[in-house]
């Protein structure tokens, strides 16, 4: 038995956000492109829908970490 947690769902693609434009729309676009580039178009659409429904900038940033490996 392993102590490592198992992850469900597709792997998270890497997405550079640190040191980039902090505009929420630029962030959403970068995450969307990373997901599409990884062949996860459905997850990209889901992310964008959730991001636009988010109530704050911080909530969008939290969503980013749910969908991509933030770098």
C-alpha cells in the first residue's frame, strides 16, 4: 500500500502565471490555452465558465490551481 495520494481526472498541464500580466482576463486566457494545448478542450470550456462566474479575483486564482500546474 502506498502513502502517495491518488489523483482523479486528467493530468494538469503546466501554465506560467508567475511574473506574467496579472489581469484576470489575461490569466483566464493563459489557462485556457494551456488546457487546450494539452488536448483538454472540454476542461478549458469548463474552466472559463467557472472563472467568469467567480465572485472575485482570488476565486479565479484558486480555480487556476484546480486546473493547471501553476508555475
